[in-house]
C-alpha cells in the first residue's frame, strides 16, 4: 500500500502542466476479515472511507469499529430523512456588529438539529453527511426559506447571512431556490447575504461563477468565508464579485499573542481596502480582540462577545442600539 501511494503520487507532465494525483487505499484481509468476496469488498470499502475521512493519501486496514461506525452512519442518514419531513431542524442566529456605527447590523443563520433521542446537534455533526448523501439540497432549501421568512419580521436595517455548501452549487437549481425563497417571504434581496467558502469555488469555477454573478445582480451580497485558511483565496478576490470577506476565527483569536496572526489580519485589511471589499472578523470573544480589530480598521465583528447563536424566539435587537465608547459588549 505504501509503495502504491508513492508511485501514484509521482508528478507527471500533462501537456506542459505538472500534475500530481493523490489516492486512498482500504484493505481487508482474508481469512481474518472473512472469506466471502462481497463481504471482503464491503469491508475494504469501509477502510477506504476511513482513510479518506482522516485526510486522504493514506491507507487503512479494516477493523470491527468501522462496521459499528457504518451502522451508526446509516442510522443517522435515515434519521435525517425523517427529520426533514418532520421539520426537526431549526435556525439559530448570531449577531454581526458594525464597528463604525457601533450597532448590530445583521445576523448569521446557523442550522441545528433537535434530534428526538440525541438532543440538540450542532451542524458539524451532520452537515458533512447531508452533503455526502444528497440531503443537503432539501436541507439547504429549507434553511434559505426559513431564514428569509424570519428576517421579514426584524428591523429593516438587519440583514441575514446564509451559508451555501458545495453540494447546493452542484445542482442547477440554486439560483431558482434563492429567488423562490425571496419571493415567498417578500424579503428584499439587499437584506440577504450569502456566504461561500473556497471549497465551493475549487469545484467548478466557470459555472459557479455565473451563478454567483447572477445572484449579485439581484442585489444579494456575496461573502468569501474563512478567508486566509486556503492557498488560493487571493485569486478568487479578483475572479468573483465579493462584497465582503470574513477573516477566520483562528486569526482573530491569535491576534493578541501571535505576531503572524496580527500580520495576516493587517495584510487582509490592506488588500481589502485596495479592492473596495468590506472585512468581517469572526470569533471575537474578548474586549481586547475587539479593540485591536477596531484599531486595525475591520468593518464588522462577530463572536461570543456580541452574542451567541440563539433561537429566533430568543433573538433581541436591543443590542442594535449604538454601543458607547465606555460600554462593555454583551
């Protein structure tokens, strides 16, 4: 397996371009793992899935825990299908604070799953599975419709941001889904913000770019999320009409004690000013982080210092009143 990984990874010339290929390998061994051909292949496939999920470009041998994980995964998929029909999902909203006018200017919609047995589940426990199993399309459509409908009940100066996944872009329906959500709710397009990660743009630059530009033409704001965490983010800023970039929380939280994080934030802000793109910093948890970001010139901030994600029924916009210089953020 090691030898195969090395051989496949060797660079080769493809019409003048140097190309490399990665691979993952799953192994099942007879007779320890069984003697039935079909059963061995299934077990090797489980090992392959584990190798891919743990970073790829590696190999894994089958073990019995993988069968347990596979059963649990299948159960979770079945539960998710039922959850969609029963509307067990809900949106929580986290405030976004405008640094210049010193008030809440919007919220980010974050999906949660209120599982009848497990309880409230954060998105990192199920979004990846929805993307792999084709369930992200109906879930994403519900999120868009719900977020737009909720936003119509808020002050008109409050915008709502919704994250889009690569799975939603892979269909040809995303533009129509977004237009439909706006039409059903009556929400003005200018109050909807769509957040896209670089993983989306890596898949199909040309077609996805057309969709992004059409959405932009409607008046919807387009954000590049988790900026600075991937190698090619800079090129995307000139390829797509982004209104805003969001600095990843890892840089925000290292701002006060790591020179490299401070340098990244300063560089991003300089770049954004040159391109006339606004900047939001995520993960702001302390007053010190906020003051450093404000001094640096960040346009908006988001994090526990200004509010945790809360259900729509508990959301308050009292914090949308300006925060005075000597006030402590809540």
